[in-house]
């Protein structure tokens, strides 16, 4: 059981890296990078399409990775 969960954790960790790298950049221009994006604070828009899907996939994979991590801690302590 431990080996299966450890393998799943490694695979999910890799998928998290891939899903984060596939997300579109939120930087609009160099000025936004220099100013910290303070001008865009109240101009946020809800994510749509591919961006929304990737955000949900990343959140789901992160939650699954965390749950498997807790299960691994439980298995090693007992």
C-alpha cells in the first residue's frame, strides 16, 4: 500500500508541475512586473475557458497530493 501511494504521489507531483507550467501568464507587460501589478488589483476578471480548467485541475491535483501525503504519514506512523 505504501509503495502504491508513494508512486501515486510522485506521478501527481509531476502532473502538478505540468499543469502549473501550462497555465497562461498573467503578466500583461513589463510595467506590471515592475509595479507589482497594483493597478490591476480591482480590475480582476473571472477565469474563463482553458485558464479556468487549468486552475481547477491544478487545485484538484494539489488537494489529492495533500491527501495522499497525509495517508502516507498515517501509514508510516502505524
